[in-house]
C-alpha cells in the first residue's frame, strides 16, 4: 500500500480527526491546563470506561450487529460489584469473575435473541437495555449501593471502602497512568488479539462481510455471533467494575447513554456500521478523539449546550467522511 | 432530590415504563403486596392514611417514605398505606382515587406533576378527606396544606456559610445540577445571592447534571486549570463527593472545602462523618412534618395553608449531634 | 416456416404478419448490441412485435433474452442500435422512462408494494389527487372498475402481500394495461404458478391481445409456447437465430435452433477410469420456504466422474445442490458419502464429510468481499489453520499464495481485498477456497458464470485435473455445450422432478432441452 492510498484510507481519516482535536486543545489550552501531564492522565482515565465499552461494541458491530444494552450492563455490574464486595464482603477474586459472568450472561441473551430468534439486534438489545436496567434497580433497591449499608433499624451502618475499589481507582507506573487506563489497554489488547489473530475474529469479519457466504463456508455463524455479544457483555461488566471503583458505589442509574457514546466512538474511528470492516486500532483512535474532545470542552468550561452541539457536529463529520470513502 | 427529571434519552424514557413494570413484577414476586405490612399494629388502628409517592427511584424520595414511616411508628393508632407511582402520573392519579374509594382518613401526596393531579386531589377533598401535599404543589387551593422546602433559601445559606468559612475571600468551583431543572436554578441563584458583596469569586462552573461521574470529570478539569481552589460548591452531595474524589486523586483534597446539598443520612451526612465533605445542607423531605400535620388535622386542628421547611447544616463539629437548624435568610443558629 | 428466419442482419417485418392491423410494428429493435466488459452478450439483434400479437422470445439460459428485455426496459442505457415504438425512435435510459413510453415488463419478481391494497398499487405513483391529497373515493371507484374489467375478483383494499402469486401477477398486468402499455413483456410469467393458474393466465392473453398491445412472451415451456405464440424469435449466444410465424415451426425445429445444429464442442474432456461410488442420493426432496423445489431425485456419482445436472430456470438444480450440502431448505431423503449414511444439519457438517459447494453467485454467496484474497481462500479451512484458535497469518499467506499459483489467480498480493479482483479471478478464488479442505465431492453451481473465455478454459482444465485426483463432481451449468462437454452423464430436471438421465450418444443438446422443457417424459435410467 502506498503512502498516498494510506492517506485516503479511513484509518488516516481517524488519525486526522484525533490530530485536529489535539490541535484544538493546543490552541484552547485553558491557561496551559491542556499542556499538563495530569490533564492527559485524567483524559485517558475518563475515556477508559467508554473505551472498554467501545471495544465490545466493535466486536458486535464487525458482525453487522449493534448492542444497545452495554450501558445497562455497566450499571448492573457496578451494582452487583458494590453489593457483593461492600455489603456482602465478598473477596474481589470472587466478585470480579462473578460480575463478568453476569455481563456475559446478558450478552448471551442478546446474542441468542439476535441470532437464534432472528430479532433485529437493534430491537433485541434495546429490550435488554431496558430489562437489565430494571434488574439493576431491583437488585440495588432503587438506590445507590454505597458504604452506607442499610441496617435493620432503618438507619445505616458505615463500612470502609473495600481495597479492590482503591486498587482500581489508583495510579501505576510512577503515578502517571491510571489503573483504569491500564485495564482499558488490557481490554484493547485482548480484543485486538481476538479480532486480528484468533480464528473467531476472522469468523466475525466473515459474518459481517457476507453472512451467507460465511455460513456456506462452514463458519458456525450462530455460535460466533453469540460469542461477540457475550464478549461485549463481559467487557461492559469490566467497565461497570471500573465505574463502581471510581464512584465508590454502585449506581443503578450509571451508564445511561453510554451505549451511544460507545457507538459514536466506533463511528468516529471510521468503522462501518454495516460490519465486516474495522479493527481495534480504529476504536482506540475514536476513544482518544471523544475522550480528548470532552476534556478540552471541559477545561475550557464550555457550556453544556455548546458541548452537545460540538460533539454532534464531530460525529456527523466523521460519518460524512466515512460515506465518502464508501462511495469511492 | 425533589424535582429532578430523568436525564436519560427519549428512548429510555419511552421504555422506562416497561422497565418499571418489570421491576414492579419482580418486586411483587419477592415482597408480596406493595403496601408495606410493617405498620400494622396489633391494636386496631384508628386512622388509615394513604401515602402516594411519585417515584422511588431517587434516594431522596426513598428517604421521604422512610421519614413518614418512622414518624408513624411513634403513633400506634395510625396505619399508613404506601404507594409508588413509578414516575407515572396516571398511575399516581389512580392511587389517589383508590385511596378515596377505600375510604382512608387522610392522604399524603408527593405529586409528580401539578396539573394532572389537581383534580383527583380536589375530588378527595370533596369526599371530606384532608390532603397534605409534599414538595411539589398542585394547582389552585383545593388541598389542606402544602409542605415543602425552599431551594433558594438553602443556596443562600450555603453561600453565606462559605463567605464566613473562607473569611470573605476565595476562589470557588460551582458544580451545578441539571440547569433546566428548578432546584438547580434556585440553588444557583440563592448561592450567588449569598456570596454577593464578598470577595469570593466563582472561577469555574459546569453543569454536572446531578451525576457523580460528571462532577468528578468537571472537577478534574477545574483542578488542571487552577492551581488554587479554595472551595467547591456542588448542587448535591454526590456531586460534592465526586469533586472530593477528583481532588483526592490529584492529592489536593486538603487545600479546599467541599460543600454539598441534600444531607441524606447515607450520602451527605455519611460523607461529612467520613471527613470528605466539610458541609452539607439538608433539603428536608417533609415526610415527618407532613404526617404530624395530618395527625393534627385529624385531631381537629386547623393547619396552616403552607409550611416551609427549614434546612439543617451538617459539619464535622455538629454531625454527631444531628446538625444545626438554619433560620430564614440563611442565618445559621 | 422456412429458412428465411435464419438470416442475422435483415430488418423490416417478415412477410406474414398475423393478427396485426398495421404494417408499422408496435416495437422494432434494430441491430441491438451490448457488451459487459469484454464479453459480448448481444450482437446486432433485430426484433419486432406488432400490436395484437404474442411474440415468443426463446433461447437457452444465457442466450441474451434477459439482456434484450432489460435494454427495452431502460435498465441498460449503454447499448448500440435503435429502438422504435410505432415508428418513432425512442431511447429509454431508465425504467421510469421506459414505463412512460408505454413499455411494461412483468418480471418474476413482482414490483407491487406488498403492504398496500390492489387499489393503491394500481395507481401507485399516479394517485388521483386534488391539492396534493389522494382522492380515496375516486381511486377506489376506478380501481374497482378496473379490477372488474380484468375479471380479478378481490377486495381492492386487502394488502396484495396476502394474495397469491397468480393474483398479484394479474394485478401487475392490469396495472400495466391501465397505463396504456403499448408493449407488454411477460418474463416467464408461469414459472411460479400452479397448473390451473397457468390456464387462467393463458386464457386471458387473448383479451389482452385484443387491446392492441404487443405482447413479448418469454417462456421455457414447450406446451405454453405452442399454445400462445403467434410468432417466435430464437436467440442463441447473443445472435438472432430465427424469426418465424409459430404455425410454421415444429417443436423439434425450435429446439434445434435453440441448441444450435453445429454444437461444436469447445473442450474435450479426458475422463479418468471410473472409481468407487462417492456420493449417493436417494429420493431427495427439498422444500424452500414451504414450496417444493425438488422432489424425488436420486443420483449417484463415482470418484473421478462428473454428473451434469440440467434444467431450465426454476427446475430446482441449485436448490438440489444447496439442499444436499445442508445449506438451505427443508431436506428429505437419504444420503451416502463413500458408502456411509450421512445427515447434514449444516454446511459445516457437509464440509467435514468432504463436500464442497461452489455457489452460483460469487458476490452474493461465494465470497466475503471486504476480506482479503487470503482470508477468503482459507475460510473453509480456518479450523485446521488455527490450532488452539490462534491464527498464523504467515502460514495463511503461504497457503493462499500456493493456491493462487495453482489456480492462476492474478492479484498483486494475497492481502488484497478480493473485491478488487476481476470477475474471473474472483471466481477462481470462490472455487479455489475449497481446495484447502481437500474435498471428495465438489458441487459446482454455475462455475463459469460471467467469466471470459480464457478463464473458462483454465477452469475446465482444473476441473479435469480434479477428476484425476478422485474428486466426484456434480455440475450445474446453464451453458448447454459446457454441460455436454464436461459431463459423463446428465440428469435432467423438469420442475423439480427427474425428467431424464442421459449419457453417451443419448446426450445431445436436443435431448437435454426437450427433457428440460418437458416436451417428452424420457424415462430415467
């Protein structure tokens, strides 16, 4: 591939979008705030939960599907994690895998509805988005699960934040990288290996590229597809654990609208929603673009209304460039 | 929090009822009838009171029901029937009508919206049942008493308190609630009135939409931008808590004060006890007061048309004693 | 009918014109030529139809009938030659323009809106309106009148999706006539109909003819052609072979024209000595979406043997291959591979038993276009190439490169997207991907569709080589000469049922076509 054709590719467009956002930050640096290391550390940490969700979303979108339930799974996982570790005193070694299992189970339900019962992924996961939010509220009793544990007398008893919360919401590598960012990196690497180096990843691309051809080539379409939703749910559960650790509580309302951010990230990364194309590298670019855009708007204290309009504009611009590529 | 609207997308809103129904079914399956049995005393109660809550998704409203319940526990002669309308106006309307046909002796209602509930409340009054309206009003004057707090007053008190605590001078970050909601607007304007005339400067303000993760994010930006911050005023306690976590992650939590609002026992009050927040101002639920008013009415007294609830301030010094009441005009007693 | 029709380049109406009222033809297409890339699909074809006649357009699959009709319908704007309607030259560039000129084409895939009623469909896009509002009452009244006129007895408000195929077809024809179509093209109108419905439709053709409309009728069924045709035009390999009044033509003559007398074999295959039985199928039936596509077919292929499957459009040959591969349809019957009784619940199981299916449409079902050549070539064998689930891109590339050499796939690199390759090279990938799994039975469905002569030749060589490697091949192709040249035996299907099994000297183009058209029920075996 020549340099010229690479520049016209959609990876290049995603890089360009990120570069533009970073340039924006350099210009509107908010009295030098954008130039501090801590700003970047925070920007990366804030983007990490979205990024973890986007990794799972990428797997599903590559099959030509979509998962709207990730925000609710995040909330369910955050609630379960807080309940089990803070209130019930479970060890992290038990609670973390259990939460991931819960997320995977929701994913299995989404995937089953989408591929076995042939409900459109949008509808299947929309219904689960609502249903799982309901479960999260039921389990939490409608309130945040925090270190104030309801006592029998109607009052509260107060407990310490479990060690695992502090461990996740800490910093590593000389204090310059948040643990959450590291977790995001691990999720991204695992997703990359699965997509780019694992048989299953190749099957996902084949399904998204041409489901019928894949099926007639012996690809286990149903199992592979369900697997994508399972992985997406599991990653959303990881994101939920990170969210709970950062909030020091499990909020059943957490993650509302995050599914849309995750989809926006994938789109800004230049991944076609039709499936069969894209990769984790682009998702990473999309995550950084959205993360930095949010950070720059925040340090400049841009009013909420303007933020919404600017973010919307960026997404439309990304989709327009994507469409131009598809046409050429 | 009293009149917060859900911030979720319209799709969520649309399907919210489905979710609510699912939760309701689950709740029903696990706990039996939605009216709580705990209040039934062995002795035949003399008064039966219906309590219609517009939703139990917000911790503050859960607290309101808890306050009513604990007030009722002091009176063995009454029984309270609790209903949760799950943010559905029509459901809440039905609840009021059910109370009327069940012939309760009095009704407590914390309405979701004024207009649709005005008529049912008036019908109850016509049936001779006194109705105490809590937190949000209904239209007109066909109710017995309104009980509510004043967000502007509370914001004012927070402002005055900060002026005093900072010695009249300082750089403050204001983390606002959803600015399209009335409570956020009032807490903002009250606060600005409270700090007016002092040398306190709001250097950074952002809309954190009542959400803790948003508050933490915005606070991180403020910390990156300003080397010196003297205080954070957040429109609710989770917001202040999020700001505290951000400052602690930057190892700057000791350089500034953290002030929140609501003072729920398991949120703001706990944060103050744990030394995270320096002050929180109670936004009273009015549950206990409303029940006392109902009892007085049933006892033949003529209640006032409107009761404005006073707030309480919780600080490290007074939190164990249950805080200190605040008089009007934000003066701390 | 005489030899006069054989001339290729003559123009103007033939001597005898039946049932026409004027000497100017309704439709005249003169010297129409069309190429797709380097492939010439129509060469200076003349065609004319007079008002009030049914003109049957006949020819084997791939003879150019569809292309000619598509040009008429405005689907291919870039053709050579001229089209005249009632003596006036027209050049429809889009289907919409063609429709406006009065050319109506009734396809096998009907173009009605299933959720709307017959009334709405009849006036689709031309609703009677006042101030932009549809005049429901007026529309309903004229719809009822129109349906009555055409003898269609249905509720005009009922969604047409709930009606049967035959009724929908009638509505579509009524719609065309309401718009005063001058030329009505019926493209295999009876292929999806049951016998009584066919009767009904054929009965109505007389009425339609009486309206002065020129009817171009495409069909593969001899009995229909004999019944309805006033005149016949036969295409073969993009040339007009003959045009004559139907009364003068015998079925044998028609088949002869379609098949071509010379039937020069483009390729002579050397068959390996016969081996053991690889695949045996007993009494196979396939239902696709509830409709019987294949019924009661039995066949057997030995190693090194090529069994040709012949059948005209809708005969069920594709459904047969897909069905026995476990790739679609509800399958009943018994299957043996290398003497072992098998049952496939899906393609993966068929593949593990050594079956491979090359689908007729490489873009729709054969290849994953966004993926690379290497990814496509290794897809069926992904499991073996990725022990413990981990892929080895280097190994995949070397496997792919080797295959590309064997097959002669011309691409810059195995990493190129397969979508960038030419049609012939794509087809080689679509076939070649199966070689990695070392198939024992290769099911080839139209393996040479849409590729040029050179690429075809290379494929024939490959197919011959595979037979020497002991692979049993079942071949479906609409190219009759290709089928005859490659197959050891030919099984002919007619409407999903076995019509004849031909081998050796029996296997002539005429015999195959006759059986396929249902002209004569030859006894199988």
